[in-house]
C-alpha cells in the first residue's frame, strides 16, 4: 500500500467514530432530564430566576464536588430554557477534546519510535468516542464526567514532560484543579502527577521545582477529597471483601472492549492490565512512557474508587456505559504500546485490528440499546408533556424512571397502595425484568429508591419551572 493510500485509509477510519458520535447525538438525543439530573430542578429554578445561591455551585452531588460542570450546566439551562440537547452538544465537544489529547500522544509516540501504524490513531479514536459509552453522550449530567476526564488527561499530558516551562506547569495545575472540581475521580491527578514528574525528569533533583508546586496543591486538595469520599462510600468495603473488589475492578477495566458480557469484561480487564504491564517494561519510548504510565494509573485508580463506592451494588454496575470513559485510558495505553512496540509489524496490526473490531462489534449492540432507550425516552417525554398540567396531583407523570413507560405504569398503579420506600424492594423481580428487556441490566433496582426520593424533592420546583415554560414543557 502506498503512503498516500495509507494516509487516506487512516483518515477515513479515524473520521468514522467522529461521524458515529455526531449521528448518535443527533438521532437519539432527547430533550428530557434523566435519572439524577432531575435533582437539579431546584438549582435550575433559581438559575432561571433571581434566587441563585452560591451553594448551587458548591453543594456536593453524592461524593462528587462539581462546581465547574455545575456552572456550565446551570448557564446552559439559563440560556436555553433547560434544553437538554445543548448539554449533549457540550458532551460531544468534550469527547472531541479527549480525542485530541489521545491523538497528539499517539502521533508523538509513533514519531519517537520511528514507526507508523495505520490502525493506531483510528483505534484510539474509536475507543475515545465509542458508542458503547452512549450513557455519557446522551445524558446531560455526564458533562461532569467527560470534563473530569478531559481535564485530567490535559493535566497529565502537560506535566509528563521532561522540561516543562512555567506556563506549562501553571496550565497543568489549572487543569488538575478543574478535574478535581468536576468529579471525585479528578483527585487522582495529583498522586499520578507526582509519578509522572519523577518519571519524566529521571530523578528528584531535576524534578524539584514542579514537584514542590504540584505537592502544595495536592496537599490542599487531599483533605477535601477524603471528606467527600467519606460522605457516600464505605471505604473499608474492599478490605472486607477483596475478591469481590478485584472482580469489580477488572470488570470495570474490561468494559470498553467486552460490551455487556460480565465474564468477557472480567477477563479483558485482566488481559489488558497484563499486556500493558508487559509492553511497558519492554517499551523503547522513554518520552512517551511517563504519560502511558499515567494513563494506566488513571484507569486503575478510577476503577478502585468506583469499587469503594459501588461494589456493594450489583456487579453489573461495573459495566455501566458512563464508567467507560475512565476505563478507556487503559486501552488507549495498550494501543499506543502495541503501535510503538518491537513486535512484528503484522502482529502489531493484528492486535490493533482485534481491539478495533471488538469495540465496533459491541458498539453496534450499544447503538441498538441507545435506539431502544431513545424511543422510550421520547415516549416518556410525550407522556410528561401530556401530563404537565397534572403535576401537582401526579408525581409519576414527571418522574419517568429510566424513561420506561411500562415501568412508569407499574409505579403508577402500585404507588397509591404501596409505600414507595418498600415498593422497590417488594417488586424487584418485576423491575429487573423490565430493565433487562430494555438493555438496562446494569441498573441496581435498589438504586431506584434514591431516584424516587429525588423526584419527590423536585416536585414543587417543577411546578414553578412549568410557569416559566421551559423546554421540557413544550411540544416538539
């Protein structure tokens, strides 16, 4: 194959995931809040009026302190009358930002190695923008997760440099602060950054200047991070059940290429870690290695933190699409290590092709799930709009649980006779069957109890929001 043909093939394969992401958001993005997003209704009401409070930005959401993404979401809501599609557009732009960091490092690693694989950049692009993580792309609240990933990657990209300038160091620290102020996982930047600084400089003497500045900020962040973790997680759970914690971590890490198969995800996570570790030891790209180590630590750290907070839920939760953005750096590192390794060119291409094919295959299934869920969300939105005048009397008319009309009807019938706090426990089997039917098997039915409580809390705020004729109350 000629050089010109290789360039065109690489460009086409890289453009396909970008086109797929744009199509996904355009075709399946629905203007309706989902899940925890309903809990923003009180803040939206104040942001659209005159009663905005500073605590609307600074109040934690579970273990996440997210003033930066909250400012973005509230600003968008104020400018667009809370049109959720505007949030999905931002999600897409954040995804392209994540891809740009990966793409820069991919080209840098290949230049350093002096080799070029046609599949390296397309594989990285497909991983970064995979349809498998459609929860991230089609749920406005995931601005916080995607912004955290982008800021974390940017910070680590800047700090993993042998000769960082003062401006580069300031930019890295700023990006790290944005990551910490977006989601709890952003706090991983600080310990990982210390490792990156040491590896980039080779010894502590050369790393002294950036190390001091970085450690000062890390120390200031640490206390706040620990307080947040204590508010919504059992920090001793992994020590009490270490094998279950490992199951959760490896399942989490394998989800980007294994789809909804729990065993495949678990095995893929183990294989990914082993391959990455082996290739790192044999890597001949000293300039790229610190960032590759940082990618591995970021995914491992995110998996461990999520296990601390969620391992007592169903193990299926580890495969949720919204977590894939944190597991993806592991597979990007594997792809870059393969592309720049000393393995035979045909073997490198075969391994990259297998990763590319796996993500494509599971992406097709995920697209089907997104299509089904999109139709259900549209039906739920139509039901919501039709019942908007009955909001004071009908709490379930504005609380479509996972936008499933059939489950909504079940709740509607049962709620008058059943205490909602008990309903989710007594009807777990029925609820689980509905979730499985609509591609939501990773959802823990017990978590719906928390969702219902949030819906009750926002009821009065929605009555006030309805008077403002926000986007979610309008016919399409």
